[in-house]
C-alpha cells in the first residue's frame, strides 16, 4: 500500500512538476530587460522550487575528480574492487599519490545513498587511501538474491577489511557503528590478520539508553510488529527487486523532514529569496544539498527491522546479547585495534554519550589506544560534514589514524 499511495501521489503531481520546470526554463530564457522584472523573478523562483520538490531514486555521482594532498592537486578516479548484489566496494584511487594509510569508510543504510557522506570521503582523501562500501538500492536487487539483515551487513564489512588486508583503518559514519564494531570484534575473536589498526565510530547508536532523545523514546513505544505492519511494503512488479520487502526510502525522507520542519521550510524560504535576488552561490549550495537529500533508496526490510529491534529497542550490543549467525559478539575481544569515538554536542539524532559507550564495551583495548572527541557547536551532520568537520573533527581523526596505524606497522 505504501508504494501504491506514493506512486499515485507522484503521478498526480507529475503534470504540475513538469509544467513548473518548463515555465522556469522559459522565464530564464527571456531577455534581461523582461526576465529581470520583479514579477518574473518571483514566478521563476517559485516554479524552480516546485519543479525540484520531489524525491528521486537514482544514486547521485560522487563527483570527486581531484583533491588537494600535500599542497598539490591529485586526480581521483573510482574503481570497483568487488561487488555483491547489495553493495560495491569502491576504491577512490589517486595514481600520483602513494604511501597513505588505507581507510574503509562505511556509511549508513538508512534511506539515502552513500553519496550523502561525500564531504566525509572528500576530506579523508587528502591524507588517506580511501575505500567506500557503496550500498545499492534494495528496490533494484532481485528477491532471488535472498535477505539482507545485520548479519549480511557485518559480513560485508569483514569481507571488505579482508580485501584491504592487515593495517587498514575503518571509519563508521552514524548508523553502522554497531555492525562495524561487531565486525571488528569478530575479526579479533578469530585472531584474523584483517583486524584494523584503528576503528573510528562517528555519531553512532552504540547504546541508545544513554541520554535518550525523542527518536530513542519513540522507537520503544511500539512493538516491532507495528513497524513491520505500517512501514514495510513490497516492491512492485515493474522494478528489478519485485517481491522484495523493503522500508521505502521516501518514508525515511519524510520522517527526517518532519523532525525539523521549521528548518526545512526556512531553508526553502531562503532559497526562494536567493533565487529572486540573484544570490546564485547560496541558492546553488541549498539546491545541491536538497538534491542529494531527496535522492532516496529503499532499505531491505530485514535490515531495518533488525536495526530497530536489536539496536534501538533491545540494546543487544550494549547488554552483551549481540550475535552474528548465532555466534556471540564480544567487543572486549578487541585488543590490537585503537578506538576513536566522535560525537556532536548538539546532536539530536544520536545523543552525546551513546557513541562514547563503546569505550566501556571495548575493555580489552589499552587506555592509551582510546580517545573520545566531543565536538562543540555541531549537530548530527556537523560531525562528519561542514566547516567544523573539516577544521576541528577531521584533524583529530587524521592524527589518531597516523599515530596508531604507525604503531601497528612498527610492531608488525
């Protein structure tokens, strides 16, 4: 029903969206004398906003062609290292740069494509050899490929670390903090050579009982069966993933937007004013953000429901009950990997303290190999994107990786 309702609404609004786009383009083509008239500028701005006010379902490009490293511009190209129906391990190669520590970046599977953390990837590329798990839209994965839950997610992380080999580093951005920590714990328990030199957890829900926020309280109000009944739907026949049960990305987008409606309305009001007054630079920045924010992907139902149930409702990792394919997961088994946790002081999605909780769970890591960084003045997204990320958070991560990756290399 969710897909049907969404498609009906999308088709009903398509003529208005198309007409608005045509009108905006026609008004933009007017001679300056006419196009600069106040009524025309206002109409063009309104039509432009309406034409772009709908979700898309195609992954945007990363668009990272070059980065500054060592004071020089280095060309960057994407190369798939391995692929499964659910993800591609991408390597952002810099052919002219060698000797940088390898870093695996693991982004959230939460309704947006991994391109949402493009700012994180771009910044890391200055000093690291970056690999990224690029998650696929579940709507495009045939049902015959089987389910995808937390076990499969963890397996993807372990396989990626094995491909990178000894001495790699891993950064989990937001939601994947729990499965990435579990993957590293499993590698440690098996004394696998693929144990990373460092593990960085950024604004992730390790223990949502700490300093609970509105999201945490809401997650516990309804039994999991209610989430399944209301939010899970089946991919229609016209898509490659027909028959697969998913949590639609458009539902997650709606939930995100409803958390801060005033902020989003205010941003669009400012965009309207910028388009009218000709503030092209700021308008382009706002457009780029919402174009990315509106690109949504469906999430496998198994992964969504297990994340809600095992992480947000029952706190399996924090209470010692987390398992992978029936095998207990014990973060205390981690001894060779240094741990950095990062939080935002104003984060209303993952409250301060929830990620830091990993330090108590990872009791096998020496205190000298642990660090926590609380970034003042930022909310959730400011932890891994924006000016504070680049100027204040990233240097902490960069120096931590350099110090401990070097230590592991020295000790073999």
